């Protein structure tokens, strides 16, 4: 049978192991929250970047369309005032339209490249967050149980070593 001191040492050892387990769990949860919050902020920034790029592209294409129509109408008006009509004037208008189409294609290509870049950056941020999350050390219930058992064995061992040996022989 164990002495009360030995039992008290076992209880203290078990309580210490449980408290350490809970503190490690809280620390791991706090690290996880920080990583997830950072990733959420970065994801929101990437979404804003997507939206901004699309907004700028829409504005650029709208401005391009307005200026293209304005140039086309100016060429038609100049042709009418100068008496230049027919194939020559049509050729100038067609060249202006082609230039406008090339500019629109450039705007679309820039948007596609910007979107791909933002997507790649978002994936990199997600991978980084996942790597950080996988690096969080979480306490093990089995490890805590083994700590408690080890503490109990050590307490009992100390109790046994301090207990005077039984020198009397049982009588028959």
C-alpha cells in the first residue's frame, strides 16, 4: 500500500502533466488562429486585387471604345470636309478600327496575365499557410498519459526506496 505522501506526489505529477498538455494545446490553437487569420487577410487582398484588375480593364476598354468611336467619327468628318470619300477614307477608318482591336486585345492579355499572377500568388500563400499549419506541434493525449504513468512509477519508486526494509520475519 502507498503512503499518502506518495499518492500526493502522483497526483501532483498527474496534475502537472495535464496542465502542461492544456497549455500546449492552447498555444497550438493560438498559432493556428494567427496563421488562419493571416491567410484570410491575404486571400481578401488577392480578391481585391482581382476586382481592381477587372475594374481597371473595364475602364480601359470603355475609354478605348469611346476614343475609337471618336477617332472614327473624326476621320469620317475630315473625309467629308475634304471631299475624300470611298476607298481611301474607308481604309483610314479600317486601320483605326484595327488599331483599336489590337489595343483591346492588349488590355485583355494584360488582364489575363495579371489574373494568372494573382492566382499564382494566392496559391503560394495558401501553400505557405498549409505548411505553417502542418508545423504546429500539438500535444499528444498518449504522451500526456505516459507522463502521468511515468510520474506515478517514479513516485512509487521514491516511496519504495525511502521505506525501511522489513527486517522481521513472520512467525509461524
